[in-house]
C-alpha cells in the first residue's frame, strides 16, 4: 500500500501516550542517526534535527509524538474504504500521520532550497506546563529560530492559519451548609450558579474576521462541581467555563470579556493559552501557500502555532487527516492525505525562493 502507510503503522504501533514517549523518541533518534545531512539534538524526549546548508531562509517543521490514552485501538490496521484506503489506530489522525510525513521527507530532502529544522516533541496532549516544545523554548531557544514554521497538526491536508486562544476559569459560589430538612437555615451555593448558567445558555457564538479568516468563538460550561451529601445544602459550587476566542484578542482582553459576562462573580484562571494571528501576509507564508496551491482557512482550536507566534515566527497548521477525528476511538488517517501533504511540502522545500 506504500511506504508512507507502512511507516505510519510502524510508529502507531509504538504506544506513546503522553508521558510515555521514550520508546518512540528513541526510535526517531535511531532514524536520525542514519542521516548525516542533519545535526541532531535531544532535550528529554524531544528531538531536533537541522540542516545547515547556509540557505537564506530557515523553516521549522514540527510535530508531537504523544497521543491521548489508548482505547482498544492498537495495534493499527490498514482498512479499505470506498473513499480510499486508510490507516486506523490511536494517533493515526492526531498526529502520527504528520510525523510519518516528516520522517519521510527528513530522510529524502538532503539538499532543500531552505534550511530546515525538524522538531519531534513530547507531551502536547496534556497541560501546557509539561509541553515539550515549551520546554525546548526555555532550554534551547536557539533551536527554534526560523523565518516560518509549519505545525503538522491534522487539517485534512489543508492550510489552517493561526489558532484560537483558550481560557478555562473556575467560578465558585459560596453558601452555608445545613440539613436539607431545614434548608432555610442554610444557603444553597448550587442555586447561586443559576444566573451564570443562564448567561452561558443565552450566549450566541460570535464570528470574528482576522486577516481575512473568520474564526468562530465559543463560551461553554465544561464541568460543574458541588454538594457534600444527599441530605446537606451545598456550601459551595463551582462551574468551569471554557472561552475559545479569536486571535484579535490577547489573553488579558479575553479575561476582561469574561469579567463583563459575569459581573459580581470572582473566578480563578485554571488555564490560559494565547491565540496566534494567521500571519499569511508574511513573504514566507505567501510562498508556502503558493507552493501548496490552496487557500487558507482558520484553525478552530488551540495549537502550538501560538508558541511560534509568541517567538515572532509566523506559523500555519498543515497535516494529514480530518481534525474532527482527533481523539476519537475510531480515528484514522487517509493514505491520500499522507501523500498529498508529502507532495505539498516537497514542492515548497525544493522550490526556488522568490528573491523579493
């Protein structure tokens, strides 16, 4: 069925749930050791391989090695389908398909027209503090330098510019405990969440245009905690709220909007990640879009393009597989997407640069 599909199955079958990437990282390192045109660096379970050909431009191509937990979807399988053959298994979509494309081109392109930094990193699917790309930025920021970056997140082999920011807040109400048979002697904290939930239920998703791409925002309750026992009036209750916001706002501006939606309530920030503007007006981005030969669309969700954006490096998402299949128990990657992404990146990385 082809070398790309076979390679994808090989790396899917090396289980690499977040925090358990060592075996796969070792496998990638062994592959890198056989490629003399690359300088290799390792930071924990993050691998960096760089060409140093003195080209006028350096680009970064990155992908994460980890997956969400396995759900009876290993080992991988090759499946025939009316829409074309596909590889099924944990990580096929998010994002070992992209990693397979990277490994293939990394070995093939010994004389690219741009210097390339290939990055394979760990712990993307967990909290931001553990993210291997963030750790690399703290430990070896020099290895992340570049004029443009491509993150091989699943996009259905389409270019997706920028990404949304995301904030999770914990909004807590305080009551007074009492026996539920004498409820008037207490104060029900769960009931005090009613106005908050009404605001969330009434929210209408906003469309925000940024640099020609339209991002849809979202405001949702994602968890509720409260109550002590079935015969006790709850003395406290907490709703966790997730706000996905367009890249026209900073994290602080997004927090101000949350305060405006919930006046009179205090909250704690559980997690916050900034968005990334598309940056498609940059020369390097224009050349990438031209080489791939398609219009860009917005990225719904947060990805590590935001980390590159914070470093002043314009970045896009571009990888095989439908992003809506990510994290599903039946996730898969179409072989056609693997081949399309490999061909698109090959055109870009071997094309002569525009001297302008």
